[in-house]
C-alpha cells in the first residue's frame, strides 16, 4: 500500500477533540486491555444515569449469552430526555425536522419529553406493558422518534420496520415478535409522492398470524384517505392529546430488551436481533461522543432512516443521550433536486454529517452533470466532521466527499459496524487517526477486533482473513429473538470454539499501519445501497411465484452506484422466454419480489435459463453464476459441471 494517500486531521480539530491525539487513543486502548471491565464500567458510570447502580460488569457464565451491568437498573428515555432537562437543556432544540416538502418543525427537549410521555401513557391506556413488543411502521418524523422513546419509557420492546418493506415482510415480523400493538401513520411522503403506510398495515394484518395485535395507533401525516377498523384502530392524537405530559419511567434491568431489529442472514428468514438497554445505550452515547466528537453547539445529521440500526443508534438514542441537536429528514436526497443535502446543511448550519457511500456516489454523478446541485454552489462552511457508513467507501468517492463536501478541512470517519454490533466497531476517531481512503482504520477503544483464519488463528497483517471480535462488548447482540440456536450458529460457531464473535465479513490489515479494510461479506448476504439482503431471502421470494418459477438463484455483482446489484437466474415452469416476452416476465417477477419483501429487494438483472449450472450431485455452482453476473469470462474449472451448455444461455447477450 505504498501509493496510498494519508490525510491527517488538522491541528485545529485535534486540539478541540473529545479524544485528542494518538497518545490519548492508545491510553484508552491500553486501559481497556489491562482492565477490560473497569474500562467499560467507568464509561457506563460517566455517560449513563442509573436508578440502581450496577455492581457486576460482565457476566460470561452463560457464554455466548453475555450479560453486562446486569444488576443495574435504568431507563433509556429518562437518559435521553429527562436527564438533559434536569441539566438545564429543556429549551434546547433536540430535533429539527424537515419534511419532504421543506417545512421545518422543531422540538425542544421539553417538548420531545412531553410528546414521549403522552405516547407512553397512550400505550399504557390500551394495555401495553413492560416486556410487550410494539411494532413501529412509520416514516422519518418527530413522532417516530417519540414512539420509540415512548416504548422505552414503559419498558415495551420496540421493533421498527422500515417503511419500504412490504405487507408480507411486516406480517412476518409481527408474527415473530408477537407484537400487541402497531404504531404507524396514515401515509408517508417521499420525493413529492404520498405512499401508503396504514393500508400496508391493514394488508399485513389480513395475511394471518397477527392475532397478537390488539391496537393500531395512527399518526396523522397527510390526512390521506384510509380505513379504520373499529375496536382496533385509533388516531394517535385522539388518544395521546388527552394524556398527561408526564409519565414515570419504568426502571428496567440493564439487560432488558430495548428493541428487536430484523436483519438478513444467509438463510431465508430475517433474524430478530435483540439489543439490551444498558450496554446498548452506553455504546450509542460513547461512540457519539468519541467518533462523532459531539459537542453542545453542534448540529448533527445522520441521514439514515429510523427503520435501520443506524437510525436507532445515531438518531433516536446516541445524540439525544448526549443532549445534542439533530436533524430528522423525511425526504430523499434527490428531491426536489440532488442539491437537497447541501441545501439542508447550509440552511440548518449542520456541523456533523453522516451518510452512506451509495448516496455520495449518486450525488457525485448529479453534481458532475449540473453545477447547480454541486456542493460548491452552497455554503457548507458549518461542517466540521463527515461520516460514512453501511458499505465500503471507494477511494474516489472518499476523496470527492473530503474535498467538495468537507472543503478538505473535515475529517471523515468511515465507520464499520453492523445491526448486531449496536454501534461503531472499527472507525477512525476524528481527532486521532490519520485517514486512508477506503479503510475503516482502527478498532474503537475497547473493541478487540482481529483477522483470523478458518481455525480461528490470527492472520499476519497483509493477509486477508475473517473478521472477528475476541471479547464481548456492551452493545453486542444478545440473542436472536425466538431462536437462540441460530444466534450461536450465526455468531459463535464451533470453528472458533464459541470463542470469537464472527462478523460475517472478510478483512485485511495493512502491513505497516495495521489498518483494517473490509473486503466484503463471507456469507450469502448482499449489500445493495447499504441495505442488507440475503440471497436466499430473494430466492424464496422468487420461487414463491409458484405459477411461473421452478427454480431461482440470486447472486450479487458490483455496481458503480449501489455497491452491489442483485442478479437473479431463473428457471421457469414453462419454456425459456426471450425478447419482449422475457422483459415482460422479468417485470412480473420484480413486482412479485417487491410485494414479498419490498422494492429494495427487486433484482436489477433477471436472466432466464432452461436450467442452472449444477454439479452432478445437483448443487448450484454459484461461483459460476457470480462470473456470469459480472459478464466476465469463465476461467474456473467447469469439469464438475453437469450441463456446460447452460452457461451460454445464461450469458447476458442483449
Ligand atoms: C454490514 C452490516 C452498520 C450500519 C449499517 C449497516 C457492511 C457497514 C461498513 C463500512 C465496509 C461496511 C458490512 C457489515 N458495512 N459499514 N464502514 N465499511 N463495510 O448495517 O445492515 O447490519 O450491515 O454492512 O458488510 O457486515 P447492516
């Protein structure tokens, strides 16, 4: 890696940083190494308010079901709201909400607490209690954040489903959680269009398996025409407006499940990742403080949706736990034009901006075609720190982001983490780490990340391997809801003797610097525009179109904008279509996948064959499909292939 560019954080940034200089970082790492539990306990005492202080830090007796701060009690919403008001921040703006159409609404900490309490009391009034699961299917809004905080306040476990998921996906999650209530909105507004939410909830609840749901509470967003089922559905405002604006927090044990969030794995069914209250909130707050260097006068903007873990940790919990001011944005980066992000940074004087490489890449394209939406046409001088998340950022996009958005002045934190990790794992600290574009650099203090071989032995730097975490950390996944066996199999498989957390990614460390670069998933998980999807999940959706599809195999291929693109190889029950007919059937299948999972899972390419490339024992040769998807010449050994002629058919020759 001799031709790499290294970008140093400016002396000015380093001077003011919450963690300032490499020596400070090394001291924190050293402290964590010599006294692991003491390191985390100190942070947990400093950053969180406990109703009952914990006396135990880490309990490894039932590994890999680790427990942190188990005998301590606390409440997440108390920590995010009341505590800041007690510190005198009641009139400080917590959330600046900008709607799709540009209207701005603000909520102070006092106002957000009042709304949270009214929602909490509303939930209680319909019988929701501690330990119940509540689904939230809502777009980006102050109400969405308040709904999550309200669940936390009464000890109900929330499970947010991204508004782009279909009725079928929502149904599957409702059934798996056994949720007693759903909080939704009439509609959502994105890119100038009104899209259904409540109607999709209605559909999900007719698909069966959702008898646990007794109440649907509907936030009025658009006033659009929706149906209300008597005895089950109510307008949230009708119920909440008459509630008290105070609500005693339910003090829960640190291990109490704060939320379940479904994510894709290598088998068909999404897994309900269970997070704790104490350990999760600690890491949310600590990473916001150290990675994002959040200060009292910052305006923080994480562009993720609250339907993903990034929105949980860096919208609903982390910035609020530190008393910060943050943006919540309803719309999309390209509406009314591709200058929307830059205009919002200018208008709200955003100082810390956190987004995904896929968004940056699409905005680069737009900016290069049209000066009016280029960052140079906006005043971005309020920015002091940039972040990236969700997928590897290619060096060219990194350099553009650094130069044109950050004015070559703002450090970029390329944060590697996962739904399961709860918060950042490997990331530069902005006042510490010399940055190398495309590398997420070094582990967050206390995180024992390593690259190992299949037997769990450390790989020397410069040689790629499997990314693991050697010690449990506070915000780690606790289990997979309803499936502890799958938790063990997915994350603590026997190869590592149950010792190390297996991230599911490959990684390589630089020979000289020891910096980590993520080399991509080592399982059948795709990353499309930063959205995680299982190939088997998409295959199941395709074959569920039983009248048409006999067999399907899905692989990823590189894509300039979305990182990876979904490529499906399909065998139909009828003869192989060509030309316009193939196009028409591909559209039917795409729409079918959209209905089964959601629009984000629609394959970009669909190719038809009389069969799939298989070994004599009938196993699909996916590595060949991956080459075909990339349109690269087949150089692999095909001698075990039973039907070599099929390769020609599956080659893209349109
Ligand atoms: C997978 C996790 C964590 C928030 C959003 C995604 C990939 C994530 C990076 C990064 C390279 C990254 C990994 C990981 N990923 N961040 N900075 N550099 N790859 O959460 O949906 O759970 O996906 O996203 O492959 O395993 P997620």
